[in-house]
């Protein structure tokens, strides 16, 4: 991976974080816990974030993914990550001004 990849990795992280937050925004913990499809739909973006950040916290053991950690991450950690990433990911206007 080169430094040239950094903007793409940050964008991947931002889009994945938004997806996970969107999928949990209007559901309760009980609904999330009962819905394996929803769990998968939230775990995947978190995995993308981990891969892009070169940290593999969630994916260490596929047999033991802790749904409470997934829920807590999506509901409590990712919103602030989105804010931080939005500052780092150039908008199309910024990219045009730089070229």
C-alpha cells in the first residue's frame, strides 16, 4: 500500500461507517440481536473499516464475533469516526481545486 492509497482507504472507511450507522439507526438492540441478516449487514462494514485501518479487532475469530461489541461500535463509536473521516476525505470540490 502506498501513500497514494490513503484517500481511497479513508473514503472506504467513511462509506462503511455511514452504512453501519444507517443500518442500526432505527432499530433497538433486541431487534438487532434477533436478526442475523442485520447483524451481517453491520458486521461487514465494520470489517471493511478494520481492514482499511489495518486493524483486525472484529475479525480475529469468525466463530466468536461479539454482537454486543458490533452494536456498541455501530451506535457509539462510528458516529465520531464519521465526523473525523469527513474532515480527512476530500470532497469533489476540494479535489478539483487541487488539480
